[in-house]
């Protein structure tokens, strides 16, 4: 089968490898769509394990099944990470800290024609798609779930002022989620196109990042890897506010400790999504409460995965790029 193997952001190679063989309890999914995540182009993060086949936002059709739960022909979204539901983290509701969640994956990755879904992922990470939901839209389930979990971590509520720094895909998803909760949303970016999309996604106010100096927000969600966003977050956070590191820079950050202490600021982070988050995301998308079509700007064949990485890396005139093997 054809795959797009990652060696670096500028070196994605088309390679033929054997189609995976499944064993008892597993399923084989023909990949119809696989989204390129912002983390896929974080080269400092990904290149450590290169070469490898990336892609963790997939939807497709079951073509082989040795599971009693699922049948050939079913349209599915498959989560690459699933928790054990037994460790101390899972039992306390912190599923994304689970070692099983961090260690698991499907074989080989979404930028391929087929993926083998291991037993634990079959049992806890397969979601049947309604017929009206396109495969491209289904690739947004995982990234939306990450935004939902992040806002649960910082307890976004109706009436709060939520500031979203960075209006790329993750920022727009956080805008949509915060508006759904009834928050007032202020969005920033340095790109005119992204600011326009932030307004279309419901942001109450959009500001160029350099013009947001006197804003005061209850919650700030950092959706850019720019180190400058850290300083801006501390300038704009209100007393007793919370800053969420949804995206991170590739270097350690400086925290103004006296301000943090005196104003009782909370700084926290959010990684990934759990099963409940994924189920909620699927419901919000399939019911039409949140429109994901507006975020999908490019759909490319597997052979153009390198072009997709370039689009996502440059982040100019593109939002979600979906690979369709």
C-alpha cells in the first residue's frame, strides 16, 4: 500500500509498504481522510522519532473485521490514543495523563491507504459515523475534542471573557467552543485572513496581536507557538485568571513570578483528548451545532502530502488541510 513517510517537514516520501494484517479483535480501516494536525509540522517535536508515518485524525471504512463489535462496511472515526480506564489518572478523571494513552497508536499512521486498529483501540476508540457526515468533517472530531477538553480543564463559563491568542485551526476551534459555552471571546492574530475567519467563527472582537495591550480576560487560551504570546498573555490576564497553554513554543518560557503570585494567576496546559471529549465532539459536529466545513480549506490526495505540509507550515490562506488517500 502507498504511504507518505515523514523524514522532516520538507522531506515527505511516498513509499510502498505491505498492507497490515489483522489478528483477533482487530479491524482494518481503509483511510478516506486524514487531517494534518499542527503538531505534525512541529518539526522539533516530530523529527525525534523520524522516519515514521504520521497522521492521527482519520476517518474511513472498515474493510476487514475480526471484532464482534464492528462489521465490514461501517464508516468510522478511529482514535489513535485510548486510555486504560484503570490507572490512578483515569480513575481521577485525568485520562490524558494515562501511560496507555501516551503509548498506544494505530498501525502505521493516517497518511496511508489502510490502518490496522489494535484491540484496545477497537474496544475504546472507534466511533460510528452517521451517513450524512463526510469523512473530511469527521477528521475534525479529534482536534475539536482537544479544544473541548482544554476548556473543561480551565472551566470556561457563560459570561466570562475568553481571549484566544492565535486564530489558526486550533484557535478557531477554541473560539467556537467558548461561544457555545456563552463566553465573550476576543481573538488575536497577526494574519488578516485568520482574523477574518475568527470573526466568521463568532469572535466578539478581533484584534491584531500588537493591538491587544489593554485587554483584560478571565481566561486566555494560547493557540500559537510564538514565544511573544506568553508575555502578551500575562499582560492581558485579569486577577485570578487562568492561562492555558494549548499550543507551546519549542523553548522553555519565562513566567513573571511576582505578577503571578500577586494576582493569583493560574498557568496550566492541556494535552490531547479522552473518550468523553471525542464523543461530545462527534455529537456537536454530527448534529450541526458546530460547522466544521468552514474550517476545511484544502483536500489533497496522498501523493500531495508534501504540499499539504507546506500549506500547514506556512499557515497563509489555509486552515485545515485534509489528505484523502
